[in-house]
C-alpha cells in the first residue's frame, strides 16, 4: 500500500523518465533495510513498530505468531504492543495522534508525503484575510455562559491557565462531599448521586476506565432486569490459525471490557449489559437527516425479541423524544495478519459518563466533573468546565487547580495572529509554570487509579512466574493456601480486595501478595472466618471458597453464574421456565469416557430425564425432561470436577491426562484456564491440596513452600 512505502525525494522524481511510475523506494525506509514480510505489507507503520519485534532465531512456542524476515531473521508479534510516545498539541485538547493545525510541517515531511503533488499551508493561507479586505475576528462575547458573567470570567482565566485564589475558592464550593471511605462504596455513593440528579445531567470524566466503572455502578442501581447481548462473532482465517485466533479474540475481549475501550474491536463490545430506562449513547450514524449520529444520547424504553426469544431490536428514545428501533450492525476488525473477525452487535454503550474528549462541542445545564489529579492533558479541565452554562450546574468529584493549565504553543499562536491582524488587541500573557502544590488529595473512587496497586503488583515476565509462598505450620492449612493462591492469581480480584475498606484479614493477605512478600500465613483469616476453619483440622477447599464468597461481596461478584432451567413434557410438549438461579461455581459431572472441558460443559447443559415426575398440563407421569443452561457469567468461572465416584460400593477413578487447553465458550464469551486446585487423598477433609497457576503458555505447581522463582514449563 502507498502508506507503507517511502516516497522518493523530489530531486529523484524529477530525474526520472516522464512515463515512469516508480516513485517509491523498494522498502519502507529506503534501500538500507529489506522490505517487510509480504503478510505485513498492508499493516500500517505505527502498528508494525508497536506490535512486532525482530528476532534472529525461529520462535519455539506453539502460540507464537511470526513471519520469516529474509536476510534478517524473523518478525515476531509481541505479547502486548509497546508504547510509542508522541508529543502532540492542539488548540484546546491534545488529539490522540496528530499535531496542532497551526504548527509548521517540516520540509522533510512535505517531501515524503505530498511534494510531488504540491502542498499548501492551509492554516497560514486561511488567515490572510487582509488580502481580501477582511480582518481577523476575535470573539469577545461568551455565548454559552452569557447568563452567568462570574462563571464566564472564571473560565476566561482557566482557558489561559491563570486561575486566581478567589477562582479556586469558588470552584471548591462545588465539590461533592462523600460519606464513605472505601473505593467500592464511594463508587456506589457517586452512582446514587448521579441518578438523583436531573435526567439531563451528564458526568464528564478524564479516562475511559473512569467512565466504564461509573457506568456499571449506575446500571446496578437501575431498578429493572438486566438484558445481556452477546456479540455474534465470525472468525475468517486459515483453519490452522483458528485456535490462535480464538485465544487472541478472548484476550482482546477481556482487555477491552476491563479498560472500557472497544477501539480494538471496531467500537463494539463483546458483552453488552443494558436495562430498561438506562442511559445510552449511539456509536454509529443512525439517521443523519434527523440528527441521530455517533454520540447521540438517549434512554432505552423497550427490548424487542423475535418469536424464538432472541433480542432483535432495542427501542431507544433520543433527544427528539421519538422512539427509534436500533438493530445490530456488522463490523470487521483484524486480530493479526490473515485473521479477521466479523462482529454483529448493537451500536450502543452506557452513557451516564463520557470522557472530556468526547464531550467537546456540547452545551449542558448540569454536569458532574472529575478534574483532579487524573487529568492528563493541558486544557482538559477547561474544556470540561466550559461545557456547563452556569456555575450552579457544576458538581465536582475532584478538583486540582495545578492541573488547570493552558498550552504555551497555543497562546503563542493566538498572539501571533493578534499581532499580525489585530494589533489593537493586547497580547495574552504566557501561562506560568504550574504550581504543583495540590490543595487536597483526590477522592479515590476508581480501582485503576490506586497507585498502591500499580506500584506493588509486580508485572509478570514472559518466562517466569513470581509466587509468594504460604506457610503450613499446622499441617492443615493447605486447603486455604491453595484457594488463596488461585484467587490472588486473578488480577481484577486482587485489585478489588486491595481496595477494601478498613483492613480485614483477606485484604492484608492480598496486599502482602501484591507486594511479593516472602511468605504468607492464612491463620488470621481462618480465625476470622470462625468454625470450622479455625480448627486444626483439614477442611474442604470448596467450602472454604464458598465461605469467602459469603463474607466478601467484592470477591463473589467476580464468580457469578446465572442459570436458567427449562422443563418440557415429551407427551404434550408443554414447556415452562423455572426462576433463574445465581451460583458461585458449577459442579460438572464426568459422564464421558474421553473428552475436553467444552464437552463436559455441553453435556451439563443438555437435556436430562426427570424420573417419577408429573406434568402439570397433561398429568402424564415420567414424561418430563430438564435442561439447565448458563444465561450469563462473570469474567471468572469456578468449576468443580469430581475425578472419582462410588457406584455400588465400588470406587471409580477418572484419569486427567492434562490441564484443559481448549477454549471454553459460555454465552458466546471464550474462557481459558487461569488456575486449578488439586486434591490428593481419600476424602476432601484429609490428604493434601496444591495449586497450578497459568500465565500465558507457562504454568507452575504451587504448594505450601517458601517463595521461589520458577521457570515456566
């Protein structure tokens, strides 16, 4: 593609024959380096540099994605893209990947991109109004805040980073007072505050992670049944790459859901949880003629299903107060070269909160803002504040005056234009160096912003797994140690436990685990849970896990599975649905001689005959069957496999040849093995428990031993 090749210089092109079309160098950077592998020729340079690395020897891992690089070695896809930093500016907010329109483009960039066509400096040309007897117009009347002159004056100073002490004191009066202490309870309190405001009040936050967590907290408080739409995905790739593509898609879905960023999946979520009367935003242009475009806000009024019970339309009321049926759209995105996903999903997302970048251009009467230490761009605080028409409409979660900064390059351009076209106007003073003294610490309500978590959790390397050891001084703690190892290996679970209020024993253990303490001891937690776990006796690990779920709601929410049971009569075909049940883990019967985890789950969800039951419709006996299916599941699923059974007094053991490596699909979402707890012994209250933890393609068995560094195998 043209964007993947380097254009020859203007001098070289002028020397060429007039009929020649060979205006590109044979490789992306000239003749010094060979061309990229053919499979990556269509990959843009930014993705190529960030996602791929050059290695000399052929990768040995079965899951590695690589291409031969003739004369150099191999191009291998990184486990995660590296960060490429860009210094970008803009008039109000820094764009994601662009420079400001008023900065001069270098001659080298012009020669490389468009010199053979000719180039125009649009910014300079558009402001030569004096050649046409025009003058540069300078806006002196604030339109959005024309009913609140005091607020307009504050914003005029915030725009150039010149807030004074009086401005800061006035804005501090708009801070929300929180009554709770823990991160989770603060988030719930904030969600209630949002829902108690006027229906048109909007929450404006600095990052997508902030928005995702608050949107879910608000959804939980909406008093209606949750409806989950799972994306319909179709993978287009060679059969040999099918398994790798499924794993890649599962990882991408998990990352997108955790960060609230679906840009890597064409803007469509894999799992969309909505409720009637929840606030949503349209993610596609629906009908431009009536103003229903990407970014339109509305509320869900009804879910419409087809005769088979499948969700077909979502009826949304937008700002025009009319009802519109929104249906699924199909989009295509790339997993890796040669593997594409066609996704069908409703182009909607929860919209109680949106980012500052997304709100540019809006005018609203009331907004809840977080412009504290989480803001990351100059001008971000000003843009958020200036969306609101009056000071009374401002509600501040956090406010850091030192982050109300303006871009020096933007002010210099204002002054250049004034001096050239409006010399009668005074120059705007350049912003002073920001005062880094913070008036008060932020009220932390988002897990991702906890600096302690970021600093204390050690990132796992690709070839090693660091595991703190658990003590087993009383020779019966292995059931608790194995369970805690498996739980703490799940990063979102660990983060939520660290963010608990006060210091319960489970939080203390989680913090020590995250900080890579040398050894840990579960005895304090066992004593806190009480009988029977405070006894010097071996206990059942599954019962210990259930007790943890009952005592720590922030833990149990990660392991919820909703089951739907259908009962059908084979004689009269009468069918009814039992009330949904929420379980913390599933026990899968082993009723096949040979198979994988997906087959066990499929058998679990298959029809089974109900003995000696009577149909309430036709009164027939022994004609009913039952089917239990998973309606929805959390990010993590706890499964129990009994590898032995007793029939007629005879003990039968089942052989487990290896850990499950296949992808388990539930409600359309792929799940992979994270950890496994094994019991060795004749009963669950004797013998020994151990844990196997997986990180990528590496795994390690952990028992009650001191900390050690174990090579993956």
